[in-house]
C-alpha cells in the first residue's frame, strides 16, 4: 500500500523540563545518592528470627554536636525457638548495657551487629522486651545521611535520613523491608533553644533546666527507614483539614528565615490533601497529623506523618504527600516494585497539575514525561532481579518515576475513571496490604477484580516489558462518510511482540467539527471503519498525549482514495497536503 506522507513524526522539538520536571529529577537523584552510598549493603538475615511489636526511642541530641545518647526499648515476638537475637547497630555507637525487666543480658557488638544472648532462651511465639543504652558519634561516611548535623543561616540543625539502610547509624533497629513496627514512641531531649520533630502526635513537651524533652507517638505500623527526627530552631504554623466530621492538623516546622515564604507556599497543601482524599480515600494517618519539616537536603523524604522538605514547591509538596498513601500506607515489598511508590507519587503530582492549572497544563505535563521516557528504546518499569545491584536503575527518573506514572495514566484510560479509582482504593484498603507491603501482581489483581478485565497482556507489555510503540496510520474517507483507518506498529524493543492498546484519534472537519474516536488496536495492519458525518480536514493521533509512543506518522491513503470517485473537497485537501499531522 502506498501513502503520500510529508515528513511528520515529531513536529515539536524536544522540550526542556519544566521546574517541576527538574525537581522530579532532583528527587530521584537524591534517592539514588542515598542508595548508592549503601549499594553493597544487604538486609541482615540474622534479624529474621523475630517480629517487631514496639519501639521506644529515648534520645538526647544537640544539633551543635555530632553525637547521640540513647535508650531504646524494644518489644518483639520470637518466630522460632532461640537463645539470641540480633539488631542492626553501627560499630561507631557504644553499648553500655542491655536489660530485661528481670536481668542484665550479655551481648557482642561487631560488624555492625548487636547480638544479645538470653540465658534461658526464648520459645517460639513468646514475647520479650529489652532495653539498650548506648551512645556515640554516628558514622559520617558509610550510609552518609543516616544522622546529619549541619547549619542553616549559621544555626545548628540536625536531621536523620535513613532510607534505605541508615537507621543503624543512630539507633539499634531491624532495618529491612519485611517487618513493620506496630507502634513507636520517640522521646527527644535537646537544648531548649530548639524544637524536636518526629513521627505521629506530639504527646508532651517539658522543660527541665536548659533542656526540653518532646514526646512523639505513632500508632501505625512503620518500617525503620520511615522513622525520622529533626531538631533546630524551628518556627511552627498549622493548617486544619476538616472532612466528614473529623479534623486533623498539617503542622509546618520551618526555619525562621523561611517562614514568610513557607506560609505562602504551603497553603496549597490543604487543597492537595483534599484532592487526594477525594480520589484515594482518607489520609492514612488522620488520627495523628501531617506535617513538613524543613531540612538541608535536595528534594524531600516522606517519613510517615512528617515529610522532610528541601523546599516548598507545589510539585514537591504533592510528591511527598502522595507517598503517605503510596509508600507509607502501602509499601513496595521489594525494590523490584519501587514503581508502586514512585510511579504513583509522580502521577499524583500530575493530577495536581491538572486540578490546579487545567487540562492543557496536564497535557504538557504528559508530553514532557513521554519525551523523557522515549529518550531510550529500552527499559522496563519493573526492576528485574539482575538490575537490583544498580541503584541508578532502581531510582531511574525515566523508568521508575516517569514511565511508571504514564503507565498508571494509561491504565486509567483503559479502565475508565470509575473502575480505575475504585480499584486503587480497594488496593489501598485491602486488610492484607494496608499499613503493610504489596507487590505488582497484587495491584493488578485489584484492578482486574474491579474492572472485570484481564490485564495480563497490559502488564506484560508495559510493566515487565521494555520500550514503546511507533505507529504508522493510513486513512481515507469514502462518499458514504465512512472513514477507513489502518494501523501499523513497530516496537522499539523486541521484548514486546505488540503493544495492544486503545489508540485515540481526534477527527477534525472542514468546518471545524470535532469527533474523538478510540480504536482497540490488537494486531499489525488492523483496519477499522467508522462513520463520520462531516468532511474531514485532518486526523490527529493522541492529541492529549495519553499514550507512550514516538515517531508516529499518519497520512491519507492515496491508493485507497484513487479507487473512489474523489469528491472535490477531498481532492482540494490532497492538493494542499498529502498528509495530516500526528499528535506526536
């Protein structure tokens, strides 16, 4: 078949990233840098013999000194008969004693493992409680950002950044992705010139001499890496969220020099919170708080109930708040599934763009994501096992963030808003997953159950497969107002045989009429016939950038038209141009 097609494909030049796009790169790079410092670390198999129930962290710190004193009480349930348990704890920290309610326990501390011996042993399913007293200078090298002392405006400040494996640098813990702690108390003593921030609710604040002790409590399951503290001369202001007769506060801890701008920039948090609650259900920690704590770091960190923020841009506020649902309420159960955290957080930032700035800005947002995704012909959303030692791949802004986000959007377009959003809410509210862990197949199952559709092909192509399609489309309009459209496709990567997709087209008439059609394209060379009751001037493929693709061409099928008695209007159109512009 012959087609006369002007050189079309991409008629727009590669667009530079918007501010929000660059911020996403910074966020992903921050995640990459944190993980790169700990690339060789493996979750400690010696800590697998028990289930964490409770932690009480009593910490004494001073932002002017890189030092910590701590007393950590841990309650756990034995998963097997044992006479020892192991915590992760940096060798830089010195343990003074370990006790139970009845006895002082023997221990060894080497190779960043704290091994505790129980003289009488512990039976399977028995619960035990130990208290560890320790102090020392947290490591400034391996793990890098686990415990940081720095300054802002010449004022000392302190924060922790434990993702993924920095918790052991400042407290004895079990740091992996398999065991969430049911409840924590974090009690911080610091000079009274400072305010101390942590997860959950502020229970009390008591001054004693030149020191102040602040008690925080978090009553939801939490992994060790989402526990954080920040201490400096914060100023505090709040907003209140009211929903269905319930209210909670958004509490902002900001530097004095930042307060005026922060008060203005964080106002949008209320509207973003309400948007996310409308779409995905109640804020997961509504019985406690949400908040921001400013810190000296590029990007942010989504500690449960309190996001640490390097700035207060709207896109970063949206991204970190989104993680309270996708990452904190339901956490990816392996780094293979990191897109369940980062792809959703990125997509929710796009929903914020659409909500506040309108459809055209959202179209531009999607256009930018597609431009980035298609800079390479390869790469899957799911991180394959052989790539898990490459932290640049795990935290790839192109794949885990942007492609993950656009694949989520394509799922939404495929299923429709009602089934898509209800399926996501079902996933978040699943008693087996909520405040626990989930993998890609569990998300797929919830979307299939709600929509009634088999998504195996979609997930195989777009989540586990690599690359993207390029479309070659030919069309013609007959005397009877029927339009024939033939769709061919090439794949950028051979790992996908064919991307079976709903392909959208915008049909524009000679008098400005418009009609949107969607074709269920499942094989190469597939032909469709549709009725359009006006004379067509042009057809644009994927005008709203809802589909990951690149180098698409679309043109009038000259050979097919030649077989018809060509109407003057069509002939005139062909005299002007022998092609119509593709959406991308």
